[in-house]
C-alpha cells in the first residue's frame, strides 16, 4: 500500500529554519515527481514546490522563492523541503504529495511565531 509520511514540522521564530522530510513507501519512489503543498487556516491548499525524478526543481511558489529548497534522496525514498528565513505567513500544514498516485501524506504543522 502506497504511503507518504511527513515529519520535521514545529514552532519556529521568524527568520528561523526548518527541514521537512517525507518518506515514501509502497511504490517506486524514484520513478515519480513529488510535490510539497501547504494549507494555511482559512485558505486553499497551494503548491509550494515540485521536483522531478532526477532532482530537478520544476516549480516554486513566488512566495517561497529564494527561501525554500526542495530536494530528494531516491536511495532513502525521501523528499525534503528546506525552509529558511521563515515568516509568519509560512504558518500552515505542509503536505507531501505524489501526483501520479493522487496520494497525500498526513501533513505536518509549521508555526512561525515569536
């Protein structure tokens, strides 16, 4: 059974950093593009970043360009989201997504607050 499990969220002060991880299982991870989405309270879920099978970044939301970096380790079946210079508006639940399977992780909460 295909599954995505995120980790790494938490409470951080403005200007701080976090690295989110998403471990995939149940499918050939290295063969599929992967996404990170986020959903803030009262807002629609939005695409944050997308990465190809070989680690090429296809997309960053304008709001995170220059601050967030998506990467993957196919040997570990893991996709990462490095988030630097975090702002209060980055507060959201962050989800890993495998678009070819319409498969979502359970989400991890990121809260940016002083």
